[in-house]
């Protein structure tokens, strides 16, 4: 009898231990889940959209300037052969890029670099894969007058525009003096370009409260993107770019990116501009030279860690991503695709 009571006591104690262990496990799981939820909430907050498009204090938005800029942007008269417009490389139906590995100039020559998208370009502090343009205004004339690009001289552009009654009227509406000058062409094109913003994507609806806007795989991908994938180290904020320059361990050869402008800097060798990831699934191929064909290949490149050298960014390292991790990241990146392919920026319609 005594032995039976002892056995019952032992069993009761064991049962109690199991109950307590289960309770502790559930509590720890809730704490872990709660902690993960808080972390995700902090990450989500970093991607809230800005209240408005930023325009320089000395160059406020006007409809007349944006309309003139749009006309210039889509006009092949801005190229020597009269066949290539700015939109020939920055095609709105191709997420404001051109879908090529390398840009193609007015004479049919292939350029050294891929055409960057103009989506959300108003939020970029400096422009160009190597950052050689200090602001958006300074970009406008470079492709127009470059021999390998649109190949039109400043004097010839002014002559063509001045010969057009419609352009003379448009410049008069856009600027108090109505002068057809390089400065005014740059301002008009820059004003139009600043209105080119990414369309609302499922990701945007998710971060503003629609819990079902993206799937569970994409949510896991978001956590990876901001966590052990280290993607957000460079692709941060609403436009998914820090606007800076990094060596991601992929480039090689003579083009050393921003290092060309800062030859004494070790860290800027092979550093190229971080592109926006908005509409990224529509913008293959990838990298500054179009050398990576798919997003899956981009993830694989990062997973390998890139070329080990002094300039390689600290965040670039072997990641140990699994096939499921890659699928989750791809699912997340798909949520950055706007609901409709861009045709015209809303402010210019």
C-alpha cells in the first residue's frame, strides 16, 4: 500500500512538472512571438512613405514646368538623329528603365552601364552609378550632349527648340523670362522627373494595416530582408535605397565605380549606387552592368558573399540561405511591384 502511495505521489509530481514545463514553454513561446512581432513592427515603421515629393526651395513644382519637362522627355528631337528620346532608355512601361543589360545610344552603340530606373528619383541625393551628378538638374544635359548617347550639341538643341512655336509658348508659360536656355531645360526635365513615383504596391498596403495584403512567405522574406539577410543595410527606407555607394563584391575590371572620383579611398573602389527595389521584379537584368540575369541569381550572389577585398561592404558575407529562404525573399520582393505598370506619373497626367 505504501509503495502504491509513493508511486501515485511520484506520478502526480511528474504530471505537475510536465504541466509547469508546458506552461513555461508556452510563456517563452509567447514572449518570443511577442518579441518577433515588436521587431517586425519596428522594421515596418522604417518604410513609411514620405508626405510629399521633395522639390528644391529654388525650384518649386509648377504644372507648366512639369508639362514642359514631360514634352522634352518624350521628344526624339533631343537626339542627333531625331529618333531617340529620353523615354527611349527610361521607358514608363518598363518601370522607367529599358530592360537591357546595357543602354544603347543614338548611333546604336552599346554603352558601358545599365540604364537606372527613374522611379522615386526625387528622393536620391546624388545620381549616377558612380555618383558623378550632384543633383537631378545636373543629370539632364549629360545624356543629351554625350556623343555615345543622344549626341546633340547644346547649340543645336537650342536652335531646334527655338524654331518651334509650341516650345516657345511652353517655355514662356514655365519661366518668367521665357528664355530657351540650358538651365531652363534642366529645370523642366528635373521637375518632370521628380513626379515619377512608384505606384502603390501590396507591401504599401501591408505596412499601413492590411494584414492580408501579402502572404506568409513574403512576411518571412521581409524579416529575412531586415534581419540576417542584411539587405536593409543598403536597401533601406521607403524607396528601398540608402542613396549611397557600396562594393558588394561583384564588380571587377577597369570600372571601379565611385572609386574613380575618389582615387585615394579604399572603401569606394568598386562601389556603385544602391538602386531602388521598387518594381524590381520588372527590371531585369540587374547590377550596374546588367551582368546578373534574374533576382534569384542576385540572391545567390549575395549568399556566396562576393569577392573578398578591402573595399567590400561589411554587410556582404556568406549568408547560409536555404532554398526556402530564397523563395521567401523572392516572394517579398514581388510585393514591391506596383499594382499597375507605370505609364505616366500621376502628377503629370
